C-alpha cells in the first residue's frame, strides 16, 4: 500500500509531478469518531495510523523528510492514541441540533 496511489492527489489540480501523492493535512478534531482514515480510507483504526507513522511509512519520491521511523515504545503509542482520543468533542457530537 502507498507505493502507488489510485488518487494522484494535488497533482490532479496542478498537473505538477512534484504534487503527486500529496494530500491536504486533515483536521484531527473528532478524529476518533471519523474512521476510516487517510484520503482512501485505507486504515480502519487510529492504532493502524500510529503504526504506519511509527514505521516511517512507505517509500515515495514525494514523501516528506519529516516522516521517518519514530521508534515509539508501546507506552508512547498508547499515549499518542489517548491524546488523539482527547480531541473528541462530545458536547458537539451529542448535540441534538445536529442529529
Ligand atoms: C506521529 C505523528 C502523526 C500523527 C499521530 C498523525 C495523525 C494523523 C491521522 C490520525 C491522520 C488521518 C486523519 C483522517 O483521515 O481523518 C493523518 C493524516 C495525514 N497526516 Fe498525519 N500524523 C502525524 C504526522 C504527520 C506528519 C509529520 C505529516 C506531514 C509531514 C502529516 C501529514 C498528514 C497528511 C497529509 C494526512 C492526510 C493523508 C491522506 O489523506 O492520505 N502527518 N495524520
């Protein structure tokens, strides 16, 4: 996965090869409630997303140098998951005005 993208990303708009496989950075607000993840919904859980980032992701010519193996411990991955879960706004989600 992620060696080839069915969706060429920003390149569809700009036609520039350097924009291939580039996608908008999404808001993480309420991210625990909005699975599946990434532009193609290829991850079904935040745990999978964290494991993906922790591995440094797959090679791609346009991959950011900011994305590299993180070597997170099990505890650090749990901490990160717990942090992402704090971004849920229950008062908004449970608001009957939006049902
Ligand atoms: C451990 C660090 C990181 C965590 C926990 C994290 C978390 C996430 C999550 C949960 C998503 C999915 C959001 C969704 O689908 O609604 C996401 C997507 C994304 N993140 Fe990160 N992120 C991290 C690092 C980074 C870095 C360093 C960059 C940029 C250099 C980045 C850029 C993006 C982009 C562009 C997407 C959208 C990808 C797509 O649509 O396929 N993230 N991130």
